């Protein structure tokens, strides 16, 4: 589609039209009968007003980031697109329609179903702009609000088609892949309407309340199951520790009995160790205690025990006297 610059031949055409209008008014005023100064003043005022109207409506301005198409009463829509700047138009014959050709964001919500029949509320943010060279086609078929006509329908259709290929859990774990697939499909669909799709992103993704409640119950059940496993493992460890302690105690008793049997002096050595511990406790205490030396195991050297040790027999007093 051809695109016309801001100046071109519009200025020259404007000068010719202004000169023709001025000559027509002068010719009209010369043909009218002279009715005095009042009639001539009214004719001059009317001519001045007409000239001002024609001059004011002979130009229009296209702001930056915009483009315009011109509709003519006799020929219809021009195939040329008017870009930024000041341009000439024929008053009462040509009318400009300005489009914003900058990239504009738009949020579109869609309610669709996943592969496992879960309802999904999804919100897409799309960045679109019209193709400048195709503005005459867009005006003829879509009008000025082309985005309101096209985007809601194609976004909902593409979103439903793509989301139906994924489960609810996959929409969360493969979100980036889903977004790219939706963007590719939307770019293909929008080209048939001469709309450029620059970016598509998923801003919100929500499920139904029933599904969210079911997911929460599942998470709670999994946590309780893990806790039960931990309790079972802890009980097994405690049971194993008790068995190990019992085995150690039995083994220790066996070794002590074997040591006493093989070496009777082992009992005397244990009595010496116990007497040393009791002596340390009593010496570090600030209280004054009066006890029998036999109770404190201080009399570790007993003539009867020594005699028993020499003869290889145990005294009648037992281990501790």
C-alpha cells in the first residue's frame, strides 16, 4: 500500500484552491447589485467568513505515533496512508480518520477447561499494533476500534485450544511453554487481520475453588503421611537402640563375671575406684559429714578380704561391707 509524505503536492493544491475561492468571491460580489455601503459590507463579511472556513478546514494534523486514512465523498477511501505532519484536504469532501499505530497493551480474560476437565481462569496481556500500510483495509472491514472487534474472539479461541492440551498441573509446571505456544498461534491468527502481535504473556492463572480445595487436602494428606513415616522410623530406631543397650549391658555383665572369675583382684580394683570417687565428692562438699568408714568404702584394705583373696575364696561379708 502506498504511503504519502507529510508535504507532497498538498501545499501547492491548497494555494490553488485558495486563489480560486478568492476569485470566485470577487466575481460574485461584482455581479451583485450595489445596494449601498451596508450591502457591500455584508457581502464582504460573508466572503471573509467563507474564506476563513475553507482555510481552516483545508488542513489537518497527524500527531506523532499516529497515521490517518482519508475518506472522499466521491471516490471513497484512499489507498494511500497519511503519516505524521500537517496535510491538505478538501473541505466538505474529504475527511481524515486517525489511527494510533503505537504498541498498546490489553488484558483479556478467558475461562477454559484443561485436559483433565478442570476449569481454568486465565488472563493474557497482549501487545499489539496495526500494520500501517494496511490501514485502509482495516478501516473498511474492522473500523476504528479494530482491537475490540478482533482480539477478544481470537484470544479466547486460541487460549481454549492450547489449554485443552495440558493437565491442570502441567499448566503450572510448564507455564512458559504454554505461553509460547499461545503467542505463536495468536501471531498466526492476527496476521490475517493485518494486526501485529508483538508479545503475549500469562499474567494470572487460577483454578476453581473445588480444585484448589482438593489440592490443599492432597497436600495435607501427604504431609500427614510423611509425619506417620517419621514416627514409624523413630519407633524403629528407639527399639533398635533399646536392643543394642540391652545387648551391651548383657555383654558387660558377662565380661565382668568372667573377669572376677579369672582374676579375683578385679573386685578389689573396683572398690578402690569407688572409694576414690566417694572421697572426691566428700572432699569437695562444704558440709560436714560424719559417717562410718565402712559406709564410705574407705576401709578398702580388709584383713578378711585379703585373706580370702590369698586363699582364693570370697569373704562372707559380700562385695561391699
